[in-house]
């Protein structure tokens, strides 16, 4: 099925392409009323729509924002995307892309070639200087957040990751836990690294042994797969890199007959929507997921606002917050 | 920040717009090597990119597919979207939109005006005939699924909803449950109506009393809010319209000191990713979520394939499957 083109309208009206184009763009001085009416009737009859992308090239104000996310399967990202969608103005369209780590740059080039006016990048970039040069050359403003590192090139929205890691460690240490384990992916993104550094640093400065580190994939399945190693570690408490991983760990422990929090305490990170509905409900360090999306969108819109001729580069740090629910309890020192 | 335009290139190279356009479109016969090199050097220096949307108007094969979803917060839809994204060819871009129920038609018109080549519609349409006329007039092929009703206008992908409802009822009745409750939204979409009709019909044909119906919003919070009514109903088993609702019900019952499945059995619908990780793990009727996304994408691509001159309208019904986990058990008739 082929869309109705301006050629179809010209043929139907029995006039030239140029005539149709000028009549539809309100440059009607040169034409008779009869010609104008023939063109408008043909447009109506065929249901012809001027393409808004083409109009955009002629200066329409609709903005296209590309959003790069690691995935939509983790509710962290789908909630963030939903938040941007709910907060956008009616003259903004969001275009999302999830690219595998090795293809992120190709994904960004694709979005730029596709005509994006600006980008919001939540994925880790391997060569941020090269990317910045590319986007600067093509005059595409962008904002980075979450997994994307801060290289000082552009606006960034972050959660206070170090503080979040510290909150998790403090909570577990105050409950009497001394043998702690971190479950994390083999390759930490910059924000996750800060999260874990905060956790380890708090342990160190409170005379608690350096946490053991167990590596697994960053997903529910990855958390589940780490359970044998967690049991073998004789730890009384686990800090998972995110809630998805924590949920997998809790399920895996239950399948081995271990009870949370009686046998092991678990702290997650993110506070995705499901966390409060789990049984036991998940203790976690909350990120303001919806606010992150809202702020990122606001920053990119400001960058696209040509009436704001100059503004300082923004580095927004949003607070993290410990939400104590039911997966943490006083250390059961018999286990260790 | 303004993007580099073809005008900038022409100015930099000291040639006309037409010259730049023709050189960049490989119509170089008329020009000297010197002119061609000046244009290419200016393009390189400024980082000019021909806009792919503009190229599309000139016959490029990149396809834009618009996807209308009720929301991304329910993992059912984010997983489906992820599946389409993972299965699309490199020459396809997906554009997603979540519109409030009363604005769906405006959302669709917006996507059409934005230049979509085809649409995948997973939302309920109030006036399908008017929509079909609109899309047919504008020659935009579309495929409907999930919440969208079947009016015989176009290809449709469905799960066997009636069969799914029957599976849930059979499972509960075989476990000895005789006092059943359905928790559902006040306004059922067409597919959810079939789901509930299948459940009720199975009860009727097996001499089990008509299930009580409790209405609440279709979300975890809605399930949670229905708990007082569920307890008051003295039912031994509940069929929730979807997993999100079931998860909210289980959490709400736990907060009232009720045990699942000892006090009440719960069956969900969808088998979203989290279902198997819940404690107790959720018994549910699985929809093949990823396959639905994959098939819908295939159908719309077929419709856009101009080499397929005619094919019959497709109505694909995918099987639903009961997944028995740990939220259902033999009826405890003491409760009733």
C-alpha cells in the first residue's frame, strides 16, 4: 500500500506538482480560484496529508527527541520512559531506541540521520569524546543520565549514587551485619561503580570487613544464578546492584529453603514499582525514577529552546533514599 | 542550536543549493571535479547529514512503524515493545505512543501526519469504522492486537482468551473451589470480556455458582484495593484480570494476615516476567507475549511489502497456557 503523494493530488487535479505545492503552502496569488479549488478538492478526495517531517524541514516547531535506553524490560527504564511520555508537551515526539552495548554509537548515528532534534542518552558510551565531537559537529544537543558517564561535555542528571551505597551499608551495619556480600555485574557502569564504592567505603570507615563480591548478570535470572555463591559465602546480608537482581536472589534463596530476612538480609537499589508488592516487601535504595525522566526531558527542551541564548551547563544530582521494608532484619549471627 | 542545513553547505562551498543537492544525490555529470570536491569538502567540514526523512520522501526504503500501547508501566506492554524492537529489521524504526483512552484517535492521526508507514494498535478503539475509513483513505496499513477489537477490517493477532478463561476456571474447580470471585476493571476491553466469559461459562457448564464480580482499577494498586471486598466475599479462589492485579491482591491479603494459597487461591493472566519470581510464585494463564509482538511486526511488514500484491486478511490466534505455580491449592472449605 502506497501513501497518497503530492503527485497523486497533481494528477487528480490535472495541474503541475509546483501548483499543488504552492497552493497547499498558501502561496495562491498566481492561481485562479478554479485552480485552487481543484487542488483542494483533489487533496480532500484522496485524503492527502502533507508530511510533517517534510514540514519540519521547512521550519515547523515539532521536536523529535531520541531516547537511548539499555532496555525496556527492566521497569526502571520503562517507568522512566513512561514518565517522559507523560510529561512531554504536545509538540514533542519521543523516539526510543535500545541498542546493544557494542552498537550504541551506530544507534546514535542512526537517530541523528533520522532527524532527531535532540537526544537523551541513558546508556554507557565507550568513547564519549568521539561521540561528543560527532554530536557537536552535527549540532545535536544531548543530555546524559544513569549509565552514561559524566565527562563534562553536556548536561547530566544523576542520582546520588555514592550516598545511596552508603545508606545501604549503614542500614545493614546498624542491624549488626558484619559479613556482607555485594552481587554485581562483571562490568560496572560508572553509576553502579559509584554505588558500590559508596557501600564499600562506608564498611571500611566503620571497621566492617571488605564485602565479598559475587559477579552475575544484571537481571532477575542473574540474581537467581548467584544464590549458590551467596550461600557459600556465609554472609548474613547482601547488597544487590539493583532490584531486579535482588528479586532473583530472594526467589533463589526461597527455592533452597532459605528465608529472607531470617537467614539473609537483602537490600536492592532503584525502588521499581514491584518492590513494595513483593513478599517480603523489598528493602531498597530508591531512585526518583519519574523525576529523572521529567528532569532529563526538561533539560533537553531547554537546550532546544532558541530563546534561551546562553545557560550554564547543568549537573543535576537527585537524592537517593533508603526505604526499609521487610527483607532486612537484625543479623542472625548463627549463620555466619 | 540549529542543525547544519543544505544552505550552510552551499554557502560554505560557494555554490547554489541545486548544485549541492545534485552533487550529493550523485547527479554529478554537469559539474566539474573542482565543484564536486568543494561541495564534498564543505559537507565534511560542517558535518552535514542529508535528512533521512527527506530521503524517505524520495523513495528510500526505511520504514516507520507506529505502535499504540495503553502504557509501558505494565511489563506486558514493555516486554511486547522490547520484542518488536529486538525482532525488527535494520531498515525499520518503531515509534511508540501511549495515549489516554479518549485521545487515541488524535494520537493515531498524529502518527499518520508524522509520516508513519504503518501502525500496530494495541489499544481499544471506540469507533473502529471511523478509524478504518480514516486509515484506508490515507492508505496506512494497520494491524490490531490485544485490547483492540476485531471488526474484520484488518489483520489481527489475538491470544485464545476464552480458552484462557476456561483454563483458569477448570484449574480452580478441579482443586475443589466452588465459591469463586473475579476481580476486573469496571470497563472490560473486548479481549478481557472474552477472558471472563470463558471463565464464567466453564463454571456454568460445571455446575459451579456464577462467580462474584468485584470491580477495581486494572493495576497492582487496584488489586490491593479490592482485598476487603475479596475477604467479605467468602470466596476460596480469585481469578484476577491480569498478573498486575493478582500481585496487588496477594500483597493486600498478606497485609491483612491472609495466606495465599492456604486461605485463598489466586490465578492471574499474562505470565509477565515477574510472575515466576514472586513468593509464592504466581499461578497464571500465560500469553505468548514476545510472540505477539513478533507476529504483529511480521504482519505489518508483510502489508508494507509491495511485492506481495495480494494476500488474505490474517486473523492469528495464539494459544494461552495454564502455568501452575504456588498461589493455587486445594480448596480450604473451612473459609467459606
